C-alpha cells in the first residue's frame, strides 16, 4: 500500500477518533476533537499532493479519497449541530451579537446540515451516473473553494468550542473574535456549498435529462 492510500485510510481512523471525543464529556474533549479534525484535514491536503507528485494515483485512491473527505466533513457538521443544540440548551454557547434584542450564535442548524449533506450525496450520485456512461466529471473551482470553506468553518467552530478548556491567556486571545469569525465562515460555507452544487448539476444537466 502506497503512502497516499495510507493517508486516506488514516483519515477514516481519525474521523472515528474525532467523533468519539466529540460525543464524550471529558475535560479536554473539545481540544482533542480540534486536534483530530485538523490532523485528518492535513491528510486530505497531503495525500493528493503526494499521489500526483510521485505518480501514485490508484483506483483505490480515486474512489476512497473523496469519500473520506465527505465522511469527515459531513460527520463534523452533524456532530457540531448536536453539540450546539446541547450547548444552547445549557447556556454554554457564546452569543456573537444581538439583533432586535435577540442573541445571534455561531450555531450549526439542522437545515444547514441538510443542505451540506444533500449537496454531497447529489454530486456523488451524478458522478456515479457519469461513470456508468464512461464520462469523467472533473472537479470545479467552486467545489474546491467549498471544501476549503467547510474545513475553515469546522476548525473555527471547534476552536470556539475548545478555547474554554485552554489556559486563560489563550482563552482571552481567541474568545473576542472566534465566534464572529466562525459565524461568517459558517454562512459562507453554506452559501458556497449550495451554489457549487446547483452550478455543478446545471452544467452537467444533460447527463440526467437525457434519461428522464
């Protein structure tokens, strides 16, 4: 097994470890979740780079690398939605600002998760349909920007969850701006995810319209 494929498999393992600590209640579980997710995101960056540089592209990597990415990010958003609902119920979620007297939170909502997961499933289905017709659909710029924004949003949200576990000087460094940054990146991610999905389906519409 070559190095890129080992990195891809490690991403599945790190995703499992990330979810395990996300749903645990220990003193450092949010910090560990941040570490595991960041490590998994790093493998996503490295495996493709190494595979292309060393000409180690395999059928396993072509199939499993994007699958590992989708499992990692979708699992993270689902876990964060549950965590934020729990934190809001117990008054542990920091408000970013107030609008009309009501607090606004950097909170992953269920409808956001639905958009993100539906986009990933829809594009995966389209690529499977294309493969059945011996057509290869290349990744587009919007999709790459979407992936970067998703990872940035998840890391920002994890930092927001975790800085309460850190030393006071680190807490004071991150707490003033992290919730606002997390809110902006979260909404940007939802917008890019929806836009990239609609554009991808529209540009490749002949693939499925011909079968209707």
